[in-house]
C-alpha cells in the first residue's frame, strides 16, 4: 500500500487468496493478534481516493503464488518490481487467456 501511495496511485485494488485476511480487513472477523496490522491497513486506505480489497480463488491467483515462492535476491526482506518479472509472465498470460 505504501509503495502504491508513494508512486502516486489514487485508485487501487488489492486481490488475494487469503480469505481470513480479507475478512479481517473488511471487519467481518476480529483477531487481536493482527489488530495493529489491520489498523495500519485502514490508516493507509484513507490515503487513496478509491480502494478495494477483493478475495479471489487460489487458481485465479497463480502469478502471485509463483512470485511469493520465488527466492529473494541478496537475502532482502522484500523486492519491488518496476516491470513484470520473467518468472510470472507465462502465468499472467494463462490467466488472461482463461478470461477470454
């Protein structure tokens, strides 16, 4: 969210296959152990003109699953991509074809 905001995005949609997380973000479930993280998500949400959190089925989330399993370089904690990584190009293509 911070990365999107710092690059000037005003309208964003976050999708993922973790239903529990989306239930926590949308307020239909409560879990004290992640309360501060959810509070931060809500705080950052107010910075955007439009924001949506959508749960999607795992088989529609293949590119993100592949990217999450790809090794990080130089033992970094996170990695920002300014282009589509080669490791997920084919998966994105397959998702696109499936929706045609």
